[in-house]
C-alpha cells in the first residue's frame, strides 16, 4: 500500500515501500526541493541504494557514522539539517538513526566518525549515530540520509528530539538532497520498539 507515499518521493527514491511515506522528507519536502540547483549528497563509503559496510553498523565494534559530502545548497540557505531514518523499522514511525543540525549552509562534508556541530536524540533517546541493527530475517532495510537546506538557522540546542526539529523546520525547507544505504543482518540484532521516539 503506497498511497501515503507522495508520487514525487517515489521518483526520488528506489524500491519505495509504505514506510517511506512517514520519512521526514515526505512531511516537510516538496517535489521542487529535491536536487534543486544540483544539490546532492553522497558518500565515499557507499553509492545510493548500495549496502552499508558493517563498520557503520551494529555488526562491528567501534562502528561509526559513514562519511558524507554534499554540493552547494540553493541560494539563501542558512543552515543544513541531516536526518537519517529507517522507514522499514517495525515501529509506528521510522527509526531515527541520526539527527544533525548546525551545519553551515554551504558545500561541505562530515568525515567518517566526525562529531557534528549539534546532534539530537535518536529513537533510543541518545544523541549519537544509532547503529543500524535490523531484526534477524528481515529483508534489507533502507537507511535514508535526508539533507535539508533551510532558509533560517535553528536555535534548538543539542539533545532536541526529532519532533522538535521537524516542527522548527516547517515552512523553511528550500532544498533537499537524498542518499539511501541498505543493510540486512545475518544473525542477532533486534529493534526494541519500546524505545521509539515518542511514536504512537
């Protein structure tokens, strides 16, 4: 059932499933925002739609967030916000794996494992990269990296929630860049859906 996934988002993402309609980009973005002016997001560690290396997941000790780099955002961008969500998580809302803001409104990058300027609470309530850890036996989950260009800087302090950041972003998104990594666990690993970020 894909009726809740905007048609434009279906074109922008690969292998779209029902959960993709609950991503933050589906709620805050619009068709004209995606890739505006060539705005793009990529990683030296994986290509769009490819599998994440275990070194970025719960399958390896000392795992960290993958490196990311982005092109110049649209004119008028004051700040960039990065949200990484798993729309395939067995929970009412996508699992928020990373909530980052305070990124300058210009071409830039985050190195592998680099600490971002401001980090909010992931779905486990921690202000850090939540290691992908899909349940055993599931098909590969998508991890959608959503980079939003805003026309104003956010004032929220580190530790803010996904809902707080989303509310602050409403009406201020002027560009979006998307990148999807996938991951499936061979054994072990289960989401604890009792710790979702206030999902109902």
